[in-house]
C-alpha cells in the first residue's frame, strides 16, 4: 500500500512481514500453551489466537479509535500554538520564519524515525500551530488591505468541510484507491512540488508581484485550485492507509505516527486554501 504521505507509508511498512501481530504476541501464546498443558488454563489456544487477532483495548494492536484520539490531541496542541502565533505575530514577525524551519526539522524527524516518539509529534503540532497562527495573521492583514475580511475563518471552515466530505466519499466507496490511482496521484504530486518550489524561489525575486507563478491571474488561481484538490485527495489516500494499517494489525504505538501524518495533510490543505482565498481577494481589489 502506497501513500503520498511518507509518514503513513512507514506505518504500513511496520505492519508488513510475517504478521507482526504474531511477533508481538508469540510470547503470550507460548505462555498460554504452557498453562493449557498443565491444566491451569481451560481456554484453547485457538480461542486465545482468535481473541488476539481482534484489535481492541488490551491487545496492543492499533484501532481506529486510537488514531482518532491521538489526532484530536495533536489538533488541540496545534490550535493552542495557532492562538499564540497569532498574538505574537505583530510584535515578533521573525517567529514565523523560525517556526517554519523548526517545524520542517521536526516533520522530517517524525517521518524518518523508525520508532515514533509521541513527544516529538506533540512538539511538531505545537510549533506548526505557532507557524500557522503567524502566517494566518500575515495573510489576514494582506486581505484586509484589499478590503477582504474573514479569510482565516473561510480557510478553517473550508478545511473542515473538505475533511468531512472526503471522509464520507471514502467510507461510502464513492472514491476508491487503486494502484493506478496512486500512480497518477504521485505523478501529479511530483509535478506540483516542482512547480511550487520554482514558484517559491521566483517569488523571492519579485516575480508575479511576489507571488511567483501563483500570481493573481488565471494561471495562478488554477494552480492554487490544483493544490487544494491534491491536498484534499491526499486525505483520501491517508484514510486508506490508516484503514490498511488497522487491518494489518499495526501496533498501537503507530497511532501517533498515523495521527502525525494526517495532521501534516490537514495543515497542507489549510495553507493551500488560505493562499487561494488570499489570491482571489487580491485579484478583486
């Protein structure tokens, strides 16, 4: 199973091989076998194995509830950080750049670590929250200067609505993830990443009025819409990866990695929406 998100891919890889559910439970099986042999345990090994093969509390295996809870925790820290970032942005504009690079560092650390570290996931959520608060304030100031109000609220609502819609489409089977879909998505992702990188560098030199290729013209808006679409579809890829991790019996600790991966996609989607709305506001002045 492949995903746009390297974090979720690592979580799936953790669950592959000779059934890591067996690897984590083999000692328990051995002990149960000994107890059964001495008559201390009446339950058969088949019954014990069937119980262990069912994810749930006390089994040490991943459940959907685990991912939901960890994602909610990370989301709360992100919101707290965003409030702090919004308040500090006017007096500490440099904090935006510091948190951007620190957040990138924490993001790579969480993605590449073989064993997930919950503390680093929380740290990433908090730092990214401060970054989001700062950049949201900056975008809001730009929009207000163009007599456009409510840009942040619109981006937040748009992100939540996109999350709900993509989840419904995935759960109802309207959109299915197959090998061909994943290949097409990866090609689109690599292409968009290349365009975004070149555009960012060009924006630093004032191209497109500081927007790079994401100018206020038709091409810029089309590129932004494409970015929003890719981020939204990435949510569906993430949902599928989470379902596969649960089905393959990933360990419960991987819920933190999966929650982190989902948070990364939500942040990306929010930023794409924020930029799109901001460009629309600038084009209407």
